C-alpha cells in the first residue's frame, strides 16, 4: 500500500508504537507528573532559586575579588585620584579580612 508521498503506509500498530517511542523520548511523563504533584514542583523551583542565588553571590564575590586584586596591582593605582580611591577600597577590604568581617 503506497501513501501520498510515495512511502508505504504503516499499520496503525506500528504508528502507535512509533508515537509511543517519540513521546517517551520527550519525557512527557515526568512533565505530567510535576503537574499532578504541585508540591514537588514547588520544592524543585525553590531549590533551583536557592542555588541560582548562591551561584550569583559566589560569582559576584569571585569577580569582585579578582577585580580588586587586578586594580591593586595595576598601573591604575599610580593615577592620583583613582589611585587614592582604590587604595582606600583595598585598605577597607584588607581590614575586614583581618578583623574577620566584624565591624
């Protein structure tokens, strides 16, 4: 039996099996499970938000530490106005490190 595009028409059982494999590859079952159990979705979204926030905080900390280090070691500290400002920022950071973050 030949279909419209010149391909042989498949039996309904084969089409259903092909559709079933395709839907399983899309993980629709896990997606539907999340909607059937909203508490699981809330917990997953809460954890994702917490870890996303921690990642941003850690990234900001590392980026600012590297930036302060580079600026403290670079030629910018030799400029009169910017040098004094950066020196004061570095002094504050070093003081906080030595006091353990206590003010």
